[in-house]
């Protein structure tokens, strides 16, 4: 059995402003760095055998902080990037609704094959994340792995591990520096914790008592 610890990067200024990030390389804000430190303290007693992170700055910095003093290399990869939002990146929802009125309504539909110009579809992102999470599962079946990425694409990776339909992409939310824990077996994966932020909010969940 292996365990995959999954976390979204810390907050950025664009998160706080409601701006779409996608592949745009936005750094952590001061609040995001605080969240990463809180996550690091949460993970301090956890054995980590391997770590993988998106190569974008907000995830990479979160990964380095979360790993603390562990002498373990982090594998940074484009495969864990957020899904690209193309021309929407840098805009708030209100701004892209005004700038691209013909694209706004389609972007609000649960359509696996919609992509803004120069962006990715959820179907394409799901295929990309499935490749890396299944490889991580296979290569670390008896180890503990930390996986750091982005809210949208990590949901797609979780869906692959749990063998859920792609439409489940719209059924999950993931907060900054939250912790999700999945136990992996050769023929199955079991979610033990999802989107837990008790290390940030100070609210103790019943499973931590």
C-alpha cells in the first residue's frame, strides 16, 4: 500500500482578486507563504519518500516550503500544471464576460470539450493528469508521496485515481494548501481525507481528534 498526499498551492494575489491563472506563472502572496508554512507543520511528522510538483512558481514554492528540511529531491513537471485558460488568463470572470461575450455562456456549461482560444479542454487536462498520477501510483506503490499542484487539474488527477467519470470534475472543490489523502493499492484507491484545511483554519475535524 502507498499513500499520496495531495495539496493545492498557497494563495496568490490573483487568487485573492478572482483572476484566472491557468499557465500564467504567478508567485505566492504573503498569505500563500503563510499557508505553505502551516501545511509544512501539518506534514512535519509524516514520512515522505518522494515529491512531485507543478513547475509553476506558486506550486514550486509551496512544495519547497511544505517539504521543510527533508533531503528529498522534488520532481518539477509541466504535467501537473493547471489547465490552460488561454485568452481568459489574467482576467476576472466579469472582465472576460465583457471581453468575450460569445465565450462566456459556453464557459459556464459543464462541457468536457470546451476550451477558450489557446486553452485546454477538461478532457485534455484529465488525460494529462491521469498519465502522471497513474505513473506516480505505479512507481511508488509502497511509499508515501507528496503531490503539489493546482485546484482544477488536481481534481482531474483525483478523479483518475478514484476511477470516477470525467463529469465528476464539477463535483469537487479544493482550497489553497488543503490536504487530501489517498491510499493506493494495486487494484484500488481509497480517499481517506479531502480538502482538509484544519491546519489553516484551526478548526479540528472529527477525524483529527
